[in-house]
C-alpha cells in the first residue's frame, strides 16, 4: 500500500489465539472491545463510547499483536504508525498528520465496507508526552492538541467507529489530558510472560517447525526467565537455523538450548555496543 502515515494494513485473520500468554491482557481487551462491537446497545444505555485503549509494557511483549487481533475481532480496518512519525520541526505538520490519519481511517473503512477502524500508535509517549517542561515546544503542543480534538470528536453514533490504541513502556510520561475519562480511559498492562506464557509463546512459534522427540518446551520455558515474546520467537527461529546448518530435518533439544544462549549473548553484545 502506498507510503504515507498510518499505512493501512488489510484486516487479517490474526486472532487472539495467535498470541501466547497475556491471559489477563487479552481478557481485559476483549471486554473493552465488546463495548465497541455492541455499540448500539451501549449507546442506548447512554454509555459513552470507548475511544482509547492504552497498552503498557516492555518491548516485544505482544502489544502490536494485541492491536492487530483487536482489529480482526471487531472486523475493523487497522492503521498503524509510530509516535515519532508525528514529530516534525515545522509547526503544524504533526497536527496535520494527526488529522489526516483519522480521516484516512474513516475513508479506508468506508471503502472496504467496514463499520470500524482501529488506529494503533506505537511509542505514543513520543507524541503524547506531558506538555510544558523541556518538551514544551509549540509544535509538540499543537500535535498533542490535535490528537485530543480527534478523540473528543469520536461519537457513539458515528457511522464508522474509530478506536485509538496506543502502546507505551512509559505511561508516566503521558500528558494528563490523554488519561482523562473519554480519552485513554482503559489501560491494559502487557508484561513479560511468566513460565506458562513462555511455554505457550514457544508452542506458537514452534508449531510450524518439525521437532525431534527430545524437545521439551516446558524446560525451555523454565530456562528463559525474563525473555520477551520477541526474544522467544528469536529462540525458535535461531534453533531452526542451527538445524538447517547441521543438515537436520528436525530441531533437537540441544539446538534449542544453544539458541537460548545465542539470543542472550546476541543481546549482551548489542548492549556492549551501545555502552
Ligand atoms: P514494541 O513495543 O517493541 O513494538 P510489542 O509489545 O508491540 O513491542 P510485538 O511487535 O507485538 O511487540 O511483538 C514482536 C514479535 O514478537 C511478534 O511479531 C511475535 O513474533 C513475537 N511476540 C511477542 N509477544 C508475543 C506473544 N505474546 N505471543 C506470540 N508471539 C509474540
């Protein structure tokens, strides 16, 4: 799809079942989305529409996946961008981008005959940081104000329901105006997976890979404390590469064990490079 902010991604069959662990986050998100799906009933009861959901947590834990699954669940079009896409030196450019993003969402939904659109902004703290202070540049304020105006303009009886989903690892940096009722009034925590969650994520990423009988994903889950979903995906991928290099048809337990090390060392190496 042509370049531009908030590139539209076709609604896929991506479902919550493709996301490992995160049972609480998934439940809370589905509960919130049911308001969107049953908007007529909620409007009748005078419940205000759901406008924004904030996903909070460390990188690589599945926030983007949750937003994608939310789009599929609500049969909405899905537009994605990052907070940094709005930061420009020239006054008014960021604000204009915010407005065109919401416009684009409605246009895309209309074009595809959908009644909903989900806009996902990753690293929303870059765009929604507290006004004033050292970020008190007029340009930031205009951009954030434009976002607030768009959110306020979302109505329960809009022909196309637009939902904004934001992701951040630093909700504390966000301007209080964004957290007021009627804006991001749902916050969902997306933490690093626990052992069960890690096993589930590994199962998802190993499901299309042939495994030898000595593979014990339970053990791999035990040995990957502190790993994010993205790191576990790397472990699975790395193990498959090791098997390929060895000329094996199946991934064995040792290759998985070695790939844990590789992911750990790879990351340690990166950290060293940064320091
Ligand atoms: P960031 O804040 O860095 O954008 P994120 O939380 O949005 O991170 P995702 O982009 O959703 O993370 O995840 C990156 C990749 O890691 C996914 O494409 C997937 O392969 C894997 N992954 C992360 N979390 C999970 C999970 N819970 N289940 C399955 N795969 C996962």
